[in-house]
């Protein structure tokens, strides 16, 4: 314990210099801004800014890049709640209940719940990172390809549970997502699959392209199909910016559950913020609704607070495998490895011993950054709410433009913009047929990772499928997945699900 206090005091002495505070603020501001702008995302921004970090001291560079990463988790929830545009992949789930709250005139409490949940979880995630960095890496060591595959199967089964309405439609959407994930170049052989001789498809279908199309453009087409007085953005006047006492009572346990889940899943490579937010929402839907509580998908504040807490806790603890093992658990962390090597720092266990100022300074800066984000974001709730008073006929061309700019900036490719438009029509059809697009996106993200780990596991076991059930951790994850599936398919639960979603 005294060691931890000594380490943290060293970290705060490094982070509290004027220069490092300034770069933490720049990172948080940039992160919030790119989270709010749909399509940009932290990966693109950090990739664009990597060359600029050459000139900065190593600690300042990493503090700024980390600020961009967790700042984007905050900002991504803003557009998800206000205009049903997840600015960040991990905000897809927040849009389900956050946007429903905004349509009921409760955008203020939804944004405040996201901000409060994010700050609490970010602070706890930082403490977990400081206290458990070393022992928790041993857990990550236990995961091989078979375990990752089983974990992702569990994630997909969770997405079936998560989807509102028909189970059959949810499974169909996941399969469609997995099929979309297969488009591109084969991992092992390097042969193009399902690209139909279109060069742009050899890299696969981008997550941002599909998310912007299905959520952003699909929502716009649906709104334009309605008479002007019924359009989503100006249905209700916004009342009250802060959550009520009842809201706090409902969301605090949800924030605690989301924080615990996010902190645990963030450590696993491939987990991070994204898997955490999906898992937290699944867990909330499993938790019994109190009498008089709004059903999930119709504006339940727990459906905003828990995933937002989980994705922030996950984004903080995903630094654990990077800083202690040198293994980047996701794309952003891979870019952080790039930033470290630019400055001649070898990521891995030796960072803690050879460069303690960097290690603990970065951890302390995360706590300061989370505080900055709350101070920046909660007063801005009123500003974001003002967006809702803009007439929709002015708003939708701006959303179309932002989406197009965001999509174009990822690959500098006009083909992506046309593909987004096409998926906009697909998104509209999903709305018409009552299909939930969130499982499709999870299938799209997890599909390529599942395939890679499945093939790796099969190579290592020389084609023996038994590897998934003979390894204890993999077998237990598959058992949980099977149990979840049995519970969801059992007649009594199925009947209750149908009753819960009849209120739609």
C-alpha cells in the first residue's frame, strides 16, 4: 500500500507540471470534439497526430494521446443521445436508450448520466490500473486463441439477449454482421473474398461506413418520411438538465455494475471499451425492472449510465496489457505503441522499472483528465441541448455533411461515401421491418477477430476441435454462452421478453 502511495505521488508530481496539464487539456478537448463529430473516432485522430508528437517530450505526447482516447468515449455519447449518431463504436449501445430519452425531452438527464457515469468509472478504472496492473496481467496471460474465440461467442450470444423484439431477427442480424465481416482479404491466404473485383472492398467493409449508414443516414431517411410535425428532433421541449432524485437512485447501482464489468473486460485484448459497453447493457437488461420503470429501448436511464460507465472503465484498464506486457489490446493502443517507439521507449514490463516517471505520470494524468472532462462536459450539456431546438430541415443536411466528412476522412475514398448512402437505405429498411441494428454491428466487429482466433486455435491444435472444450477457461466461457442461450430460448423467458417489448 505504501508503495502504491509512493508511486501515485511520483505520478502526480509529474502530471501536475504546467506543460503536462496543458497537453492533458488539449487531449481531452480534442477527444471530446472528435467524439461529438460522427465518424472521426480516436483511431483516425491519433493516427493523424502521431507525426506531431515527434517534437513533444515522451510523457507529454502520451498524456495528450491518452486524453484523446478517453475524451472520445465522453464525446461519442453526446451525438448518440441527441441525434442517434454514435460518434464512437462503443456509443452504439448508448444510442438505444439515450436517443429515446432525448425524444421524450429528457436529453439533459441522459447527457448528465453519461457524464457522471463516465467520470466515476474513469476514476475507478485509473485506480484499478494503478493497484492491479501487475497481478492482472497474469489473468491476461491465461487467454490463448481458443479462449478469445469462446469469449467472442459469449459476446455474440450476449448481443442476442441485448436485442429488443424478435430473437429470430436478432440472430439474423448477427449472422448478417458476421457475413459483412468476411468481406475483404483472407487472413491466412491473402486472397480477396466477396470483393466482386471491386478494389475498395479488398480491405473489407469499414465499421464507420456501416454504422454511419445504418444509424445516421437510416435515421434521417426515416425522419424525412414522416410529416414535419412528427419528426424526432423537435417532438418535445427539453425539460430539466440534471437527473432527478429517482434517476440518481436508478442509475447509481447501474454505474457501479458497469464500472466493475468494464474494469474487468478492459484488461482482455480485444475487449476494451467496445465489448464492455455491450456487455454492460446486456447485464442491465438481465437486471429486473422496478415497478413503473421505463422498459429498455424506450428511455431507461440505466441503459445510458451503465454502458457509458463500462466503456470508460474499459478504456482506462485497456492500458494495463499495453503498459505491463507491451501487448496492445485494441487499435488505439497499437497506435500508442507507435508513439512510444517514436520516443525510443520499449513497451512492456520494463517500462515500470526503467521509466517510472512515464508509467505513473501517465496513470495520474488519466485521473486529472477525467476531472477535466467532467468540468468541460457538464456545463456544456446546455449547449448540446440547444442543438435540439434547431429545425430539422436545417439539421439533417448538417448531419449528412458531418457523416460524409467523417467517412471520407478515414480512407480519403469517395467509394466509402456511396457505400454509406447505400447502408442508409438498408438502415431504413431495418427500421421498417423492426430489426435492431446493434447486433449487426457487434457481429461485424467480432467476426474478423473470431475468425482469426478460430484459425489460430485450429493451427495450434493441428485441426483438433476439442481444444475449445479441453481448455478449462475456454470450456467455461462456452458453457456460460450455452446457458445464456438456453435461458433466452426457454418458453417462460421468451414469453416475458415478448410482453416487455409489446409496449413498443
